[in-house]
C-alpha cells in the first residue's frame, strides 16, 4: 500500500499565530512530501484559535474557538502552538489521557509540568515531542534525547533566546536603544506574547530547565534555574566589554558539578556574561541561537541556527509531527522521559563562576591593596588587574579566578562600600577565558 492510500494521521492544530500559521501553511503546501516521509497522509483536521473571525486566510470549515472539543474529536495528534500554562496544560493532559500524541513548542509549560505530561504519555502509550521548545529550528533536543543517550554529558551552554540576542547584538554593534530594538524583535515575531518573558530571562530559564533535564537525566524545573535577564545590562557594561575586546551575551549554562566527595549535582543558570570577541558565541548575532554540548566521549559539539521566528520554528514542529506520524503508522513510540539519575540541583551561591569587575577608584597609594584585601577576605583569587589613569581617579578592572558565586557577590558588596571606590561601573560574570 502506498503512503497516500494509508489511513490518514489526523492533526488538531491549537493556535495559528506566528508559528502555527507557518505550520498550517507547510502542512498544506507540502502534503504530498510529508505523506511520503510519514508513511501516511498527515491531514489537518481542525484549527483552534481564540478569534476565528480574525483568520480569513484559513478554511472556515476547519476553524473553531473550542480547543477542548477539537481535541476530543476524531484526531490522532495534537499540535499545541498557543503557549502559556493554562488552559494548555489541561488540554494536553486530556489529549495524552486519550492516547493522542502531542507535539508542542511550549517551553513555559514543559519547564513547569513536564513530569505530569510524561506520566500521562507513558500511561496511555502516546508520544510527547517538543523539539521546537528550545532553540527554534535547531535540532538540539533529539540529539540530547537520542544521539547522545549513550554518552555522559557534562555541560550544555549557549544562547537560547533570540529576542535578547537580537537586542544585545544591536546594542553592541549600532548602540541602538533597548526599547526600540525590543519593538522590532516583537514585530519580527521573535518575542513572546509577553516580551518580559524574554528580557527578564524566563524564556531562557525554561529552556535551560528542559536542556538540563534531558542532558543530565534528572528533573529540573524553572524554579531550579538561577535567572537574571538583560534589564540591568546598560551602555556602560557594553562599553566596558568593548574596551577589553569582549562582548555581552545572555547565556544559559547547565553543568554537571562534581564535589570533592565525588557526589554529583546539576547547576542551571541564565544570566548575562562577558565573553571574548574571539569566542564562537560572540559571533552569534540577531535572532540566531548557538549551543555547545560537552560530553565525555563525543567531546565538544556545537549547534547553530535560527532560534526564533515562525518559519524556523515550524520546521522543528513538522519534524516532530512526521516522527509522531511514523510511530503511529509503525505502531511504535518515541523516547520516554529519562529522569533516572535524579541529580540534585546545586544552589547558585555554591556554583563556581568568574567575575569581571570594573571600578572607578581614587588614584592614591594603598587603594589597590584595599581592593585586593576585599577579594582575599572572601577567599577569591584574582586572575588579572588592569589600571588606567584618568584625571584624579583611576579605572580599575579586575578579573577573578573561579570562586563560589556567593563569595564573589559578597566581595563586590564589600568593595562598593570602600571610601576609595567612587563607582562600581560594571559587574559581570565571565565565560570562555582561561
Ligand atoms: P502567537 O501569539 O503568535 O499565537 C498564539 C495563537 O494561539 C494564536 O493563533 C491565538 O489565536 C491562539 N490562542 C490563544 N489563546 C487561545 C485559546 N484560548 N484557544 C484557542 N487558541 C488560542 O504565538 P507564537 O506562535 O509566537 O507562539 C506559540 C508557541 O510557540 C508559544 O508556546 C511560544 O513560546 C512557542 N514558540 C514561539 C517561537 C517564536 O519564534 N514565535 C519560537 C519557539 C517557540 P488568535 O490568532 O485568534 O489570537
Ligand atoms: N521568544 C523566543 C526567543 C522564541 O526570542 O527566543 C523562541 O523560543
């Protein structure tokens, strides 16, 4: 029997905005190709949106505002591209309970509720795929879940939010302002419905939770991820970085940390970072994403591509949809949750980081010694110091060795209180330097 004669796999599409609109278009335009690859026609059975009257571009007979009823109808797969926690959580749990497989790009939901979604999928034998939830078009979750399932991953680090990378790239290259660049990112379809999810780091933190869970076979939720957005990154930070041949990026960093007693834990964090301009992540601009994965046997891998936008994200959704359809045609199923390692999460204060601190200090004898004493008092070792004289003041830049983040924070607090320190110009964590 040819693919076109096989029983169709019927798809309920929830949401037809930036991403869903592209998925609907590609499902229609590439129906023949998708059928050949899936082994059966992949048929759009209905589309749920909030305001059907605002979608003259879609076939009216497919449109509904009742997503729950569409899920309960004669469909095999639910593709969720609405976003948010509720009612999507309830919808997807209902779909999975009915044995209907789910494809979703909803990182916010997965970062909080993946455990119960996986349990529901396991119970009914349905599939749960979510490649589009992290890094848009980039095939990253499948390599972590499948290709690297036999290796021991030690680190996943990268740029996973297109909106903030778009803003930071513009601040660095053209000096453009924060607000105007955010408006442009929203217009281009990169930003979340509420863009504070992007700029305050929640979106990247959700993605870090998903990446850490898969990489370290543990359950990591957004509540476990230390999160700082780009709101505090100002022109002075960008300038301080430029003077030193560095640039500022918002990174998600997930690490397997081994303590002195040999016990392991997971550290997951999102915050702005200064990296050398020669670093590969420094050249990742606009809405592009890039993620490094380090594993014991594989060594270092890098994944790069478009991290946001309708069409790139639709590519990842359709890839999942074809996988789900193939599983259905072949009576198989996709990978299950693998949380067997159950590693604990290490608090940010105990996580080893490095700081770059830029100060304006009084230019007189003994000041450098006072600053150095503050580092020593917290057991923080200095890697490099540079001083540039101004008129009556001096500009001091200190880069530390690795130390517990809490010790570094306390050091900065103490330095800020010194009489000789006129201003703490910039404090930022550093990556990519030895
Ligand atoms: P949009 O805001 O563009 O689209 C949301 C869609 O959901 C709209 O069609 C809207 O209907 C519909 N909708 C909202 N509420 C309901 C409801 N109660 N019932 C039925 N339909 C509803 O979002 P995006 O396409 O940008 O994002 C969708 C998902 O994909 C989110 O989870 C997002 O995080 C994720 N994502 C987005 C990326 C991007 O670059 N945009 C990249 C990767 C993931 P209506 O059209 O009538 O308003
Ligand atoms: N708002 C997200 C971003 C969309 O800017 O990266 C892709 O997940």
